[in-house]
C-alpha cells in the first residue's frame, strides 16, 4: 500500500482566457501536515477545488489519487463520503440558519423522518468548544463576525469523519490567540492520524506546524521542501513564491504626523438586535494628518463594529458620541454621505460588503464614484476603462482582462479590486479593516506601499489588524481594544507584541 494518502499527477486546469494550473504534481503522506504556499493567483485554491470535487472529474486534465484509488468526484459530497473535507477561504455558510444547523447541514440523521434537534444542539457544543467559539448554538450565523463564522466552518468540518482535511487560509480571520489554538488543533489531528493540507500566507505558522511545503508559482509546482530536512526558512519559501528575494516586508516611511484631522469622543454603539447591549463603550481617540493609526485586540473586541458605526452608521441600532472631521462636528447617516465627505472604508468581508461578485473588475472599481467618469448622468466608457486599467496595473491585479467577473479571481486579487475601488474615491481618511487578510507576502508589501504613498500624499489611515507584526511594522500609534473599550495606546517606539497583549488582557 502506498505511503501517500493523496497523489496528484500532471493536473492542468483552464478557465476562459487563463490557465490556472499547468502539470501540477505533488504527493501528501499519510498523517503529515502538508502546506501549499504561493502568491495570489498561483493556483492554490483552484488545485484544492479540483482535489475535493468542486471542479468535477473531466473539468480538468491529469489524475488525482486518494487512498490509492483514482478519484472520480463529481461533487464535494462524493469526496466527503470518502473522508476528504475542505474548508474554503471564502465562507460557505447559510447565513439564515443557526450555528448548529450549519455544522450538521447535509449530514443530519432522521428517525421516521424526524430530526432530533436537541441531540444536534448538544453535539454542536462539543465542536464549538474544540474551536474555541463560545456562542449559543442557536445563534443565527449572519449575526456573527467573519472570524467567528470561520470557526463555525472549521467546526462543521470536524463533525465529519475526516481522514484528509484541507484548510484554505484557516487562520486568515483569526487573531493570534485563536490562530494558536487552531494550529495546536491541527497538530492534535496529526497525533490522531488525520492528514492535513494547509494553504497559508502566514509563513511563520507554516514553519511551525508543517512537515512538508510545496510552492506553487504561476500555476506550476516549483518545489517541495522537507521542513526539518531542508532547514526551511521563510526567505527560502518567499524566493520560490515570487521568483526573487523579498528583503523589505514593511517599506520604510518617514513619519511626521501633522494636525488632528479626525477626533472621536465618548463613542458608544449598541447591538443591532439587542438594543441595550453596548458593543462599543465610550471610546475616544484621535487621528492626525499623515499618520497610520492601528487598532489591535482580540476577536470580539469591538474594533470592526467601531469603524463600521463611524462609516455612515453601517453597524448598530444606534450610536452616541461626537465625531469631528477637521474640527467640525459631523453626522454621517449613510455610507454615501461618508464617502462624499472624504472618508473611505475597506471592509474585512470583501465577499459580502466589498464587492459585487457577479460584476466585472471595471464596474467594481468605478461604481462607488461614478461622478468621476460621467457627465450629465452618462458614463464615459473610455474614461472608465482607462481608470480601471490604471488600477489593474498599479496594484498588479492578475487577470486577463478588466472585463473578468470578480468572483472568478483569487481571494487576493479580489482584495486588490476592493482597494482599487476605495482609492478611486480618493478619500482623505481611509479606514482599512484587515487589509491584507488572505493575501500573500508579495502582495502584502504592495498594499503596504500603497498605504505609505497615501501618507506621503498627506492622507491619513486607520488600520484594524489582527496581525501584530503588521501593526508594529506599519503604525505610528496603536490603540488596543477589548470588550468594546480602549484599554490603552502605544507609540511606535514603545509598542511590542507583549505590551499589546498585556493591555488587551489586563488593561
């Protein structure tokens, strides 16, 4: 019997106008943790979709062998029956069902046609405890943030009898503590004989848990490393990922913040459904011209809710407090009002709140600022094409055409379209919520360069980040939040990961 649980031989996958995979071959040993690394658009998610039946047999060339037998999957259900489960980077939950219903959706047992709901509520708590999600199982999934929804996805995968678990950017929505728990969970799976294939851009996590690393570049398998045997380093992975050395991850920037351009005083936000619960509690902060201000804290700290409530009351049943822009008290009753007043916002949830997935790249980039490319209500098509091509080139959006439908792009390239859309509106103050979530190291550096160029142009940036090295590498000051409150603020010179965690947990 083969020592490999998964064997991929000369796999090629084409989409209209682009070859996503070309003769990819790799082997995954039983019981190991095998990581797949590569830039956005390298073909990682496409490869996993071919393996798991998202793209059925016949939709690609080449062969996939699972447990020694050639796979002929026509759907994900076929692969799940054989013990292969996949957790996608983009959430695939039913937003109007509860947590426990999502966990067991598709594999609930019935007796005389009746489902024992209490049984599944009880069983769901076991899986929720494993992933560290302490929400009532009856909670409707749409009421959860992106990070918590990701934990529901993982719990759902755990509820199936899985021999090979594929995780596509499993920690992209999690902060350091939750990521640590999940990585330990994957290591525990290994002890139980479960094989894991993990796609991740967080190379420190890859080196912490992986036994083997395969690098993809431009749809081709470049090299497979033995982590311990090859004394693998992040620099070695990066060089194969991007085809060059990447020496500076956080571009240098001279910091000289000016006058205060935004001030928030005693800001309180109430839960959208439970109107007496404070999600953000009496928060005050200020932002200076030419400054990158970071907000850090654990999941559920209230960072995203705070930013959304400031951006045209996009979150909460109501909010109180004072918002001052350039010394003037402002009230934004809609996101359109906020945009027109020079405030930009990039959501952490690009799929639901950042993009229109069924539209093309060109339309997504321009639709928030149509007045810039139209006259008397008529769009100048040539100007629209020119602007979209400019952002495609400036942000290195990997696509054969700006007419490509956005849902066909990789997650990282979708994020670049979101950034392009916001930059096209030319905001003076830009709020970016997890701007590099699900983006490879090369693209991260490009995004950081864009933020620095905004600062050089006299703009100001508020950055919500769960990646502490990112906040430390980019921010001039860091506010630490937990339980809806500001726990402290640190300057760039005094900030460390230890101090940030201490403020978040102790105050």
